[in-house]
C-alpha cells in the first residue's frame, strides 16, 4: 500500500453517534489520499457497534480495554500513522468534504509550512451559529514565537482544525499525558518554539460542535494547564506576565458565563491583585447568578433565532451537509 498523504486521527470515548458521523465526514473527502486511525478509549456506550459497519480499508480501528485519555489515544495513533501529514479530528466534530483537498493545495503552495490550521463553522443548539474566528482578523504566519500558541490572542485554532507535518512530532515529541485539557496547546507551543512554520486557511473547512459535555468546561484546570503551556513556550518573563494576566481575564470570563461568578472573582483577584477592581468583569461577578441565568437564556434565544430563520443561505446549505453526515 502506498503511503497516504494524510493520517486523520480520531480519538473517541462514549460518543457512538458522533464518532460514526466523524468517520463519515472523512469518507466524504474529495481528496482520497488518506488513512484514518480511530482510537476507541474503552467506550461502554456501544461505540464499537456503531463503528462496526465501516469497511473501507483506509480505516484503522484501535480498541483500548481501559480509558487512558484523548492525549494518550492521539499518541497511540501517531506511533502507528503512515501519512506525511497528521490531521486531527475530535469525535464530536466534522470535516467538510473539501477539507483535505484545500489543505493539500495549501501544502503544495507553501512547502516550508509545517503547521496548518483552518477556520470552521461553529455548531450549537442544533444549527450553525458563526465561525471559529473572523476571517478578516490579523493572524501571524511563518516562524512565530512558541507563546503564540497559548490563548486565542494570536493563533485562533482548536485541534480539529490543525494539520501538522509528521516529522514535527519526531523532532519535538508527542502530547504530554500528564495533562488533561490543554495537552495540544502545550505541544504546539513547543513545536512553534522549535521553529515550525505556521500557515492559516481562513475558509471554514470543518464544523466545531459546542455542547454541555465538553471536557474544556473545567475552566480552573484549563487555566492551570495554560500556564504549563506558557512555561513550555519559552516566553520571556515580561511576556509571560502579560499573557498570564490576559489568560486569567479570558478564563474568568468563561467562569462568569458559566454562572460561577465567585470562582471568576477569585481567579481575577489571585492573578491581578488590586488591578482586578479596575476591570468591568470583577464588578460583574457581584451580580447574583439568579439574575444571570435569565439573561443567558435570553441571549441563547436571540442567537437561535438569528442563526435559524435569518441565517445566511450558505449556512443553510452547509447545514444540510452537516445534517446528512449526522443522520448517516
């Protein structure tokens, strides 16, 4: 068998329906030069049965007896991968059909780039509700400092949108298995710090699903692991201090929106000290959650309406593709 251009890595755990849809989205690729490594992390919900019907020889399944974490699953797949490029896909996300074709063209046009990421549609409340990042925003490319991978300030990526030259893992190493949430950020910070060049495609070529069960809702641990990634990035002390404060504000905002104002205030006070009182967010944490919940529900209602009846036509067209992949 000839070496595939892409090795698509899908770790999954107890996501029978969405994992099958993720695999279908790989099978639907217009560029067929891929292999797909699906690592089931000891699922107990029927994931194996849901995937049993797939017989394409480019699919390779690994069935773990015990749950080890998505980071360990990705490392397991990386050790077995044969492709020149590693494309990641979380089992609750989807590739759009032209994703690998567009990445292949970009790779051919800029052979020095070893780390690509793309835009994506965001899916929430049963519909597409916008893009992962504004296509018009300023995004640095080429050789960038390692700390550009930490936070959303410079590189607005998530791992489903990332494609990395396989050689980069051989040089920099794999995902840290002692981390639970931001093992990807920590690894990418090391890769960029080692000189791996970055390229971005602003076209949405995947679908990022947001839902209540995502592991990244553990925002306190998210902050702690962001600091590990920052440490690995090699940021100078003055840069690290600025980034630490910025990430503290970002995570505190997530906590506040998750109706945890006390936790948000504690984080701001711990990281910013007296400066925390100069932020609007610190004052907002004194609003009782009982008042925040209706405001949050009202905002969700407005967004559902905006991205439902009033969604742009291209969103409705892509939505039909997504619905087809979800239904099977």
